[in-house]
C-alpha cells in the first residue's frame, strides 16, 4: 500500500521521532536519530509512487587530496560487503560520505513494523560505521581488524 507524507509523519512520530520538513525541495521528512553519542540527521523520503522509502544521512566528509582516502574507501567497501541493509558511499563531487537504505512497501497493509525495523537497523549501522569512518578520514583509525583481508588496494 503506497504511503503518503502525512502517514509517514504519523508513523515516525508514533515511533518516537520528532519530524521536520527536509531542507531541500524534495518531499520528505528529517528526523534526529541518536547514534554514537550524538544526534544524526536522517532524511526519510518516500518515492513519488509511495511504494519505496529511502533513508539517507551524512556520515562524514573526505577530500580527494587526503592521504587517508584509500583507508576510507577500504572501510566503505568492507561495510558494504558485510551489510545488505545500509549502503555507504563517497561522492568525489561534494566530498560527502553518505549512508543510505531503502525499504520496498508494496503489499504491506501496515508498514509500521517494517519502517521501525529499517530505522533500528539503520541506527545500529550508524553506531558502527560513523566512528570508524571518521577515524579513517582523520588517519587515526585506519581500517579496523573487522575488514576482510582480501580488501586491498586492488579494490580501490
């Protein structure tokens, strides 16, 4: 069942999130999600049909000229190989490292539990990836021991 923006707002508020209109011109909502000891802004966007829900948030920034960029890209690859719900990416254009997730809502009479589950998974991944990526950007915490050994410079 397609979801409308007002329905999404009601669901998010029932789940305990305060919602605000997104700062961009896109139709969606922003929520504040607790992660790694601070509040992370997460944009929640239904697609035009209302059958898909997209989450995205800024994790960090990394300039192309940073010596730690290979470590950052290795960490991104490791997270993406080990996680199927949340995807991380780096945009060379604006230097942003983003976390994204999608939820297909087709066939759901009440998407509340699915949305709640997606938000919980998203929050857990932000808890894990945020500090590691920020450390990698700063060169303080290059790829940690959880990164598979087969991810090396050939992957970048």
